[in-house]
C-alpha cells in the first residue's frame, strides 16, 4: 500500500511511503507537474494508494491567500483526476499523533526545525530532509498509521461501534479521522 502526504504550501512538498521505500519532493512548480507526479505514483501502486493532505487555511491579512487556495485546489484536483482517495487532516491532528509539540511562543523557524527534527527521527535513512519536505513526510506517516501499516490494517481493539459491528476498516479509519478533527475543533484550533 502506498501512502502519500501533502504539505500544500508553496514551500511545502509531497512524500510517499511504500513499505521501506520513502520518497519526497518539494512542491512541483506547475499543476501539470503535480498531476504527473501523483499519476505516476498511482500507476506504481499495486496494492492500493491513499493520500492525506494538510487542511490549512489563510488568516485575514495574510498575503497570497488567493494563490494558496488555488494551489490547494490544484492538489485536490490532481488527486481526484488520478483517482487517489484522500483525507484532509488538521495540522494539530497529525502533529499530536506523531509527537510534534511546539513550545509556547515558538517562531515559525523554530516550528519548522521541530518538525524537521521529528522527520529525521522517524526516517533516519532518508537524507537530506529539508524544511520543504519534513511536514509532507510526517503527514504521509500519519496517513500510514491511520490507514494501516504496510497495507495491513493494524490489529487493535475496535475503536467505534461501527467497527465493532464489522462495518469495515475504511469506515473505522474515517471515523477515527473524524474524531481527531472534532477534538481539534473542541480545542479551538480551527
């Protein structure tokens, strides 16, 4: 099973995990480059593919919000055109799940260094890990952990009533993602 993580910012990137194979690239420059990359990854997936894209938004007064929104739309459309199912994941959800914690008052650079350090810890054989791909690698790892390990659903106790009734791992994973999103909303992170 292939797991894709996408940090949609202009300085973000895309990452792929397929068993022991880990690939990552800074954000492609054009819409066609994005589509060609995800379509290639989809064609190489012999046992399924799943993506997670960070669900982020702009704040009032932030420059480039319109362009950022277009870039997110391009990424979602490329995944849709390549027929790759994807989830949107809040930053707090994947950060919490992977043990990424920012001290109060951290600057953007300090936060980037923390995520880069965590990516280096989880992927010691992958070099070099840059700021551009660190979040994408962590989002791909989050996708792998939520959607199963190496194509196999993780053996664990049922986490939802639906899962306990045997309604399937995809529904259960979607429910888990929904609970993480709801938890982030309750904490005021949306």
